[in-house]
């Protein structure tokens, strides 16, 4: 029992996936300790050595295989090319994936996502090129696709849709390399199967009696012996240094090579080779599910909505794939519908209306009435058909029993043959064994011809003639009922009403847990009800007792002899009827199977329900707040400007608010919010902020890329001033010498800026909400300052107080600064001296690399503009004109900032500036250049 279980393709694949699940964390640890080329070369070398030793054991012992029978010119001619190609492709897929990950660190998830299409690609390639050895159905394609969809959902939180909308060149390069890597992996798996085929051929021709395990072992050994030298050559060409010997790393590399690369790959090959088709490779997507579950347990947290949905999609599809459940077409469509609807509700935005449930109720009532009528009609039709079956069977037995089985006269054999044909064509129609309605028409025509042929044969036998007329009467009812189906017009109405229900339930719904579950249930129920009606109307399921009647009737007519020519003509039709009875009849076995199938559907519903609950709790939505009232409670004339946490932005915001309130019909107000939150609020049509008054473009490049370039939900003002930023110092206590970054890293120089007595200098890099703070930390670390200084984030008001206190105490200060700012009114504040901006170095610093570059560079000069919700153009053309022309010169900003430090409020400063610049404001509001008309 255990041996059979372990040798099952599903068990082999699960063990292989379990081993490969350990590959990412172990290899990532080894790469951090050494380098990727070293890890690939050494691990594959261990794999090649281990498999080679195992192969050598085949030639030793009582059941040894002669080496000459395995290693000869015949076997070499069969296995050399697929083995060579597979080994080369193993090397290629490793190097291409590494290249994809190293080209652009911003798109790691996309690279992995594209690469992990390989199981699906392999399934398609194998199904097409090895179709003579495979049995593939539509179910295999559907469930493989569902498993990959689960993988997509799992990676969704880490994939930015802006990347796909913009398709920047680094992303295209990353996707191209990852796609080539995935294709190389898929083709590699195909050639491994070809190697297994070749060894099977060698075993049969040489009578070696090689087991599947031995064929897989020979395949794995040959492939690794090709790949290992190639990866060693890649290590040598790369110029990467070979690290010093470390026993723990060597043991881990041995584990990766032997247990994962060799054994894991061998089990994978055996699983796919022994399965009906390569769709079993979709079980590969159980690996990320297992990793997620382990991670969630280790972190002591619940699965999030994406993890839950991905898990149920992957698990349910793989249950169907692994256990080979035969699903009716209606259940297959239902599976696709539930998955598609659930994913839609999870990801797609809603368009809430005030009368959601009322609107849905109208179409639901009409749909339910028509669907009930249609379902009752098809059910009663099938019930009547099946009630006629017993009478038909009785008439057939009565007609044929009038003739002795042992009567072999030519007349009797011809008569019985025609009766067999007549019964067969009626049964063929009854069990719906025909492929199309043209074949049904042909059955009816043949039955009519047989009736005209049979009646003259009974011209002098009135008793038999009356008996066969009774048979024809019942047969006519069976045949004519096949044409009495629901007309296309009624189906069109059903489809329209059902589509209205699904559309309204999925699109126009409140953002609540109950509405999400309601939409899923309504959508799935409507679709399944339509499928049931269609299936019962077109492809009736046969009850178990009626299947027994059909089977007995078929067995009986087969027992009656007919002409050889007749037997040949009806043999195919008989087989079709037998197949239809076997596949369409319900039994105790199929009933139990149905419970299992619907339990998997229940798992799907539970998974999606959990995800809706999780999302609702995360977003603190109301559970029963339907219909949804707009989350934006402000009036249409209300304009909200972000009140940010740096002084220049506050002053500019108040100036804009003052102009809008004085010169337009709109009502402007200030809302306190961090710069990071402002973009998501402007992106949301119901968001609480409309205008960002002081956007530093370089500091917010990721937000601009996402919301301005990709989504188009945020617009930038047309006018800009140039800002500068970098590291500043006060020269108090160190003289008037111009400092550079080289000075800051000299021995004992950091002690000048040590404020807490830990022998390290202290640098303020911004507030915690500033996007520039993390960039500045990396920039300063690239200059080597992290070894001598500590970085701090706190409010800017506290920084101003600290600088004043240090100035009074004769202590210098070191801090991130930007111009325009009131600090530059202080003669002791200076920028550090540094080389001009280097774009290449800046690109490395500005990305979240794990490794900080070893050279720093200056911040680039950046434009400062107004940003605003793109939808404002529909609300007020006058407002957009103002925002596009709004610009306050740096010199004016510095003067106003100095007033702010002197104690004036931002509101009073803004009011004074507005009063003294009415002409300029008029230009902003009209877009005219009034100075040119003087």
C-alpha cells in the first residue's frame, strides 16, 4: 500500500514540490554568503556527482545491469541530443533568471511572475509534441490555468499595475529575460521527458527491463553531467571570486545539490512521465502556497485576502487535477465562473448606487419565474421520456420473444436485424449519444425507413403486426420528444435576465462584506441555474434505474442474431450508446463523488468569503451599510488642499486657499496629511484631498510615475521653480572652512557633531513621513558616513530648536536641508561641498537595493510644482487655469519663511502676500500675460 502510494504521480510531485520549497530560502542564504555563480556551479556539481554514484550502483550486485548494454553506440544515438539540450537549457534558465533579477531590482516580482509561467508552458509544449503518449482533456487546461491564476493572485500585492501600464524599457528587458528563462525551463522539462522516452526505447530493444526509477536516474545523471561543467565555466567567465572554505556552507550546498536538484528533479520527472499528461506539473504552484502558510505560522498571523484566495484556487484546481475527477461541462463552467467572479470582486472597483438591492430584486424576480418555468419544463419532459422507457422496453421484449432465438431462417434473421436497428436508433436518441442535431435527424430518418421496411414483412401476421405497431407508437413518442425542447427565444430571454443579474450584482454593489458574498452567490447561482437548464434540456442525465433498463435492453438485443452486414453497420452506434449510459447515468459511486466535488466548491466559497471578510475588516467597512452612501461628505464646491508638514508647503497651501476663496465660487479648506497619503487620496475619486501645493518632483518620482504617468489620475501644474537639497552644516565651532564629505569621514572629525556622547556624529535626515529621508540615508551611507554617524528622524520644528540651542552653545549641527528654506537666512548655514550630480550613481541610490553603492553623489536639482486631482478639470476650468500658472519664486518663499520663523502665522503671511500681488493673481486666474500688454 505504501509502495503504491509513494509511486503515485501525485505523491511523487508533492514530495518533489516539498523539496523544492526549501530551495529559495536556502539558496538565498548561500548567495548572501558567497555569490550566485559559485552556488549554481557547486550545487550542480554535487548533484552530478551524487547521481553518477547512484548510476554506478546499477552495475553492481545481483540485479546489476551490464554497462555495455547501457553505454553503447545505440543508446548514445538515442539519448545524446535530448540530454545535451536539457543540460544546456538548465544552465540557460538559471543564468537568464539571474540576469532578469540583476537587470532591474524594481521588477523582481514581475521577473519571478513571468518566469513561473514555465509549468503551464511545459504542459502546452508536452501536450502538443508528445500527444501520442498523452491523454489531455479540456479539464486539464482549465485546472492548470486556475492554478496559475492562483499564483497571480498570490503575487498581486507585490505587483504595481503602473509597471504594466507604462512598460518602461528596464521592465521590458527584465520581462524578456525572465520569459526566455521560463521558456528555457519549459523546453528543458520537455527534453527530459524525451530522455525518459529514449531510455524506455533502449530498455525495450535491449530487454534491459529498466524501471521508471532507473530511467529517471539515468536521465538525471546525463543532464547534470552536462549542466555542471557549463556552470563551472560560467563561474570562471564571470570572474567572481571563489569564497574561502566554510563547512556549513559546503554542507548546505551538498543538501541543495543532492536532495533538491538531484532527488527533487528526479521525482518531478517520474511524476510527469508516469502521469496521463503534463498538467500534473501545475502542482508546482503548491510550493508558494506552502511557503506562505509556513511564513504565516512563523509570523503568528492570519492569511491575508490574497493568500487565502490563492490557496483555495491552487489547492482546489490541483485536487481536480491530481484525483482526475470527471466534471460535467456545467460543473466545469461553474468552477471557472466562481473563480472569475471571486477574483473580480476582490480586485475590481465598485460603482455604488443608492438602490442596489431594489434594482437587483426586479430582474431577479423575473429571472426566477422564467427559470423555474424552464426548469420545470425540462424536468417534466425528461420525466415523461423516462416513463416511456419502461413501456418501450416491454414492447421490444414482446416483439422479439415471438421469434425463437434458435430460428436462423433468412426471413427471421432479417426481421430481427431490422428490429435491432430500430431499437438501437431509439436508444441512441434517448440517451443522447448523438454528437449534433444533424445526427439526431439521421436517427429519426433511419427509424422511419425501418418502420416502412418492417410492416410489409408482417402483412400476413396480424397479431405480430399489432404488437409492432404498439412498439412504433411508443418509439414515435420517444423520438418526437427529442425535438420538443426550449426554443432559442426563451433561452435568449433567460440569458439577458441572468446577465442583468450578474452585471448588477458584480458592478453596482456597495463596498461591504455582505454585498461581496451576495454578489458571488448571485453570480454563481444564476450561471449554474442557466447551465442546469441547458444541460437538462440538451444533455439529460440518466437515472440509475433507467440506466439499468437501457443496459438490459442493449444486452438483450445484442443477444439476438442479425445479418453480418447489419451487425457491422450498428457496431459503432452500439458502442456510443454504451458509452453514453456509462457516463450519463448516476450511481452510488458517482453520487459519493458528487459530494466530494461540491465539497471542493464549498472550499472555494469559504476561501473567497474569508478574503471579503479580511478586506472589509482591514478597510473598516460597514457590514450592512447598503446602499452605500458616498464616503465623501463634502459639498461639490468644496476644494481640499493638503496641509503638509514643511513650512513652504503650508504657506503655499494657504495662499492657494485664499485665492480660491476670494476669487472663485469654490470653498477651499486645508486638511492635515502626509505627502505619501496625499497621492492615494487624489487618486481616489472620493478622496479627501484635491491639491498638493508644494511637490518636489525628484523626491516623489515613484508616486509621479504611478499616479501621473501610469494612471493619469493626478496632474502637475505647468509652472515650476527649481529646488536644491542636500546635507548642510553650521560653521559654529569649526571655523568658516568649506566642508566636504571627505572631511566628515576623517579621524575624530565626527566628534564635532556628537550630541549624545557615543563617539559618533548625529545627522538629521528629515521627518519619518518624508520620502526623501530613506533616500538620504542611503546617499550618506554611499559616502561612507554610516560608520561614523547616526541618522535621526524627527519633526522639523524640533530641528529648528536644536540648531538654535547648538548655535547658542557653540556646537555645530549637521542636517538635511533644502532650498528654499528660512534656514538660509542664517549666515552660518552652508551646503556641504560635493561633486556634481551623477545620474548613474543616483539611480542606484534611489532604488531600494539590498546593497548600498560604495560611492555617493549629489541630489539632482529638482522642480517644485503644484499637483492636483485630474478630475478637477471637469469641476472648474478657472481653478485648473490657476493651478497651471501658480508659481512663487524661491526668493519670495525665503522671505515669507523668515516671517514664519519670526512668529507670524502661515494664514497672515498668505493674506499679506495675496493683498500685495493682485495683478499676478489675475494673470494666474486668466492665463493672460498682463505685463506684456502694458
